[in-house]
C-alpha cells in the first residue's frame, strides 16, 4: 500500500469491503452466487488484520449493507466521472 501510494500519489484512497449478510442481488436472484466457491477460511482470517492496517494508515474503509464491493466501487467511479475527475 505504501509503495503504491508513493508511486502513484493518489489524491484519494479508500478500501471497499463486502457487507455482512445478503446483498440486494442475492435477494432478487437467489442463485446469483450458486456456482461461486466459498471464500477460503484462511483469507477470511486475514480480513481483521487488513482492517487494522488500513485504520493505522488512516485509509477510509467503505462498506454498505446490502451492496457488494464492486457495486460500491462502480458507483464511486461513476460519481467521480460525473464530477469531472480524470483518470
């Protein structure tokens, strides 16, 4: 994270996580994740540590109940584009 921040010097940075519980997509389409593998337990064990590092680095952590991380990222990208941000 520090290397990337130094290299690219982003004016804004945040981490986006999946919310707990079912998402709107899962509620609308029960088979949405039917063919997806479960998250490996060793990855799940790492998430609290990642959150602590992000907090120590003062990086905003975003997660919204009922929404998947990619939906949040897509919304942020669209709003940034509408606000005139350049990539």
